[in-house]
């Protein structure tokens, strides 16, 4: 029971994520049809389409790591050990979540929604009709690598500093929605990636806190009641 209590957060994320993903799979195609109908035939040349492309481009792993590295250098220059730890943990969580998602994405062979009707939607695995599908973008939809790296990064901020976490999480949500809007991913691709990323982020931040010892930059506290009473008695 103690073990279950200790890991209640990732277990809860897994349960909720699994339930949401089941419904997402059922609604993948109706949602895609609705989005296409709302966008219209000229949407591909619109400013909105360019905006979504911009969000995905700058919300991808390489630009994110560059921005995080700059933030880490600033934190170190200011000798802020707490934020140095948070940023490093976020970079690690983003990388690990991306690795997990991409390892699956390259082998499941799921078609991207925008490939319809040219390619029938489905999971084709790594090999289909005598062709290796690993690394073929049209068949690398499940789950979303962009979403996994964005939410992996944001999750550490959510666990470590909820106030900042809300801001970073908003960026991750924008990346996820843009992936759906442009037809790069199904909603279920995104929900599975979010589940993976939040769990990975939880374990990374848990490890970072334990490995680094007490929370950096926290005020020192006396370890014994005798010391506390002695300190309080002095004027």
C-alpha cells in the first residue's frame, strides 16, 4: 500500500490518460472530418495554417533545448541552484519522453490523418507490402513526438513550480493542438503522448529532487528541537 501511495500520481495519470485515449481513438476520424470541413479548401494558404506551422517548428525539441540552455546559463550566472535543477530536469524529461514516443512512432506505421484519402487510415507496423515504413513520415503518426517533447518539458515545471508550469504548459498545449489542426496527428496520438510525457516528467523530477539532496536555495532549518529552542531563547 505504501508503494501504491508513493506512486499515486503517475498511476492516476496512467488511468486517466488511458480512459481519455480510448475515447480519443473512437473520435479520431469524426474530429478530423469536422476540422477539415471548418478549415475549407483554401486553409492551407491561410495565416492560421502558417501560425500552426510556426508553433510546431519552434515548439520542437531542438529550439526548445536551445532556449532551455540559455535559461540554464542565466540561472547558473545568477547562482540560482533551484532553477538550474528545474531547467536541467525539464530538458531531460523532454528528451526521454521524445525518445519513448519516437521509438513507438517509427514502428507502429500509423498513417497521418492528412494522408487520407490517398492512404487508407490504419496501423501498418514497421513493414507493409514489402516496404519498410520506419522513417516514412506518412506512416509515423502514433504517438506525437512534438507533443511528447513539449509536454515532457512542461511537466517538470508543473511539478516543480505550478505558477510557471501553467505558462509553459500553455505552450505545450499549443503545440499539441497545432499538430491536430494541420493533420499531422490524430487526437489519440496526442493524448497518448501527453500521458507518456507527464509520467516521464514525474519520474525525472522525483529523481532530480532526490539526487540533488534538499531543495536548493531553501532557507536553512535547524534539525533538532534543542537547537530551535536555544535559538529562540537568544535575543
